[in-house]
C-alpha cells in the first residue's frame, strides 16, 4: 500500500439518537470503543499521519487515544463534515498525497475494502472517489445521484432530498479518498446551502465536476460493512455482526466454538489452536488463551492469561489473573485481580482467590477463601479454609511454604507464616507462625457428656 496517505477520522459528534451521556464513538463494539476500529484501519493501510477530529467529550476521547500514534483536532462547534475536514487539512497544509476520510461511527469497515477503494481511486487517476453501497431502506443516508451514463453527479443528503431522490437506494457511506491538492482547494469553497445550514463534504463532488475533474464512485456489495451507528438499535446490530466476524475468525484459526451464537469474544482476545469453548463463554478485554484448553459453559474471563491445556469448569469468573499450564479451575470458582496459579494447580468448587499465588501442583478444592497469600508448591488446602487478611484497617499477608497440609476449616489470622512441610490440624485458628515440619493445632478440648441426651428428654 502507498505510504503517501493521510487518514482523517471524523469523530466529533455526540450522537443524540443514542440518548446517552457518553459520546457516540466511545460506545464499545465487541468490547472496545468504536473509534479504535477506524484507527486500526488507518494503521493497516500504512497511513503516514492519522488525524482524528474530535468534539463532544474531547478530553475523554483524547485520553483514550493517548497511547496511539494519532493527532487530534478539536471541532468546537459541529458545523458539518466539510468543516471537520477543513480543520484537519489546516494541520497538513501543502500536503499533496492521498487523503482518506473515515467515519468514527462505522466500525465494521475492513482494511480490504478501504484498500480496494484506494486502488480504484489510483487506477482512475481521480480527484475524488466515494465509497457507496445499495440498501433496502435508505432513510437517513445521502443518496448517490448518477447521470444517464452511470457517472456520479452529486450526493443529496436525506433532509435535502425530494421524493424522486429519496427513491434512490444507492447511498453515500461517508468514506472517501481525495487527491490532497484538490481537497485543499475545494474545502474552502463549500458553503452551507442546505436545510441544516451545515458544510457538507459531499458538495465537493459538484465542485469537482464543474471543474471537469474525475469523480469516481466505488460500490461495495458487503453493505453490512458500512452500517453507521446512530442509535442503540444500530449499536446492537453492529456489535452482533462484529462478534460473528470475530467468532468466525477464531474457528477458521482452529478453535472449536460449540454454539458460537452463545459465545462472546471481545476484539482484543487471542486464542490458540485446539481450544474448545462451550456455550455461554465470555472472553473480555486483553485475554489470552493457550493451546489445547477447554472452557466449559457460562464462565467469564477478563484481562487474564490462561496457559496451555488449562481446564476451566462451569460457571467460573476469572479477572486480571494468570492461570498457568495444566491448571484446573472450578466449577463455581472466582479468581480475582492479582491471582496467579502456577503449573498444575487445582482450584475447585466455590473457591475464591484474591492477590494470591498458588504454587505448582497446589490445590484448594472446596469452599475456601484465600486473599493476599503466597502459597508454595505441593500444598493441600482443606475445605473451609480462610485467610483472615483484613483487620479493619489494613490488609495483611499469609505465607505458606512448600508441601504444607492444611486441614479443613482452618483460619489463618494474617500476618502469619507457615514453614515448609508443616501440618495444620482441622478446625484450627492459626494466630502465629508455624515452624517447618511442625504440627499446629488450635482448638478447644472435646468433652463427651454421656447420657446427656436422655436426661434432656426427661427434663422436658
């Protein structure tokens, strides 16, 4: 792809029909704000510079883009697409290459489609090329008006169209390629001669034609790619289509999705080959799944690393955690932020971990809470064990060495340290350190009062 490209992304609008306090381009599609999709396209086509025109909630949008190689231009008053492009062109005065214009609210467009649009523009030596498509219901879209020979004459916005023009089904997608010199000249000639009194970028077509320049239209068949998001209904549709695209991509790369319509995978998730996902699986954020794993129904994994050959049983929640090779989690387990399971660890039914490291081969199989703990390798944590890590003011740490056996119903009153090979008797409350190899028992002496039940009955 020609590197002599500047991409302008229009992302200034609020989106009134969204009926939201959040600027439209910040609404997520498949887990990431929709503005990031056209930015990725601009990167894919090797844009020399990427200029994002922002407006509503400008600081919030700028914050989101702070780690991307983009420039931002602030459109303080939304006076139309041509006004937005004019502001962007001010930042690249004298530029003579191609200018690609993308929309911040059209996340389904693909790099291939934009590349094809650029190719048509270059082959035709055009001053301007617009991407179009045909839809069943063109309400709300600008119509493509063609001459008898099929050449493009103008684009008429929906609000300015008469009944005859409204019957046209070919629409403007809002995606263009311009010759930079032409755009620099024409952008200042556009006037707000329309119902909205806005500066329409589409008016550049008529100006170009009057000058005898080449204005092309490139029609695509994949009309779903150019769906604009202007309402929650369209947001839901685009999100569904994006997720289907994501799921199909993973299946083509060797991942088994059982009933893919019920599986939700965010755009930022990576999955290796031979992973099997069961219905109800939700993978969110920056999550990575290693090869050969299985995730059983109704589990949700967020911003986490799951190693090779890991089994996640039914109905688990894993957040900002690391589960290493060969480990097993669940069913009904919760791994909270900062949890690390080393190789071949086992976390079972109704176990919750927070900021806890479980060593290699260690296990906590039942009804346990482990918070702010470091647990060595080969450790058995009995059912009902709790690390009492909060004293009402501060969090404290429990450290358990290697090959420790912890019986059922044990409470560790942190801070406390258990040495390697120690044995903690069931029902104990551990309030002080236990030396390596020691047996710790802390429970009242049992008393059996023979005949008590019979005497109780008689007293009644």
